[in-house]
C-alpha cells in the first residue's frame, strides 16, 4: 500500500531555513505528481507546492520565491526547501500523492515551528 513518511521538521528562527523530505513507497513514484500541504493550529489545511511527474512546479502565493519543491525519482523522495521562514509558516506540513485511493494518500505530517 501507499506509504508517505515526512521528515526534516523542527524549530527554526525567523529568516532561517529547513528542508523537508517525504519518502514514498508502495507505488510507482515517478509517474505521479506530489504535493506539500500545511495546517496551522485552528486553520484548514492549505496547499503549499506541487511538482508534476514532468518536474513542472506550482506554488502558493504565500511561499513563492521562498520555497522550492523538488523530487528525486531514484530515491522515491520529494523535498521542500524552505528559506526565509516567517512565523506564519508555522504549521504541520503534509506530503500528498494522488496514488493509493480515490482521494489520494497523505503522510503523517512533520511539525515546523518558526520562532525566536
């Protein structure tokens, strides 16, 4: 079955950087788009970034120019490089793929906290 495991979250000061990783298994990773979403306390889950099987990318306006999504098909892993982090980037970050079920599949999430 599809499994997504996120890592790389943690506590970082404003202006700092983090790189999240999502290791995928149980399906043919290279042919599916991948995405990152996030959910802050008291808020709905929101789209952050997406990368197609072709490698084309799409970003939420709030992270454009600061975050970069990439994928390594040899490692079945998608990354999210986050630079110039702001307090409002604090959230649980989730990896998502359309593979697995009609509604796709989610990872368990990784906490990112931006605070001084």
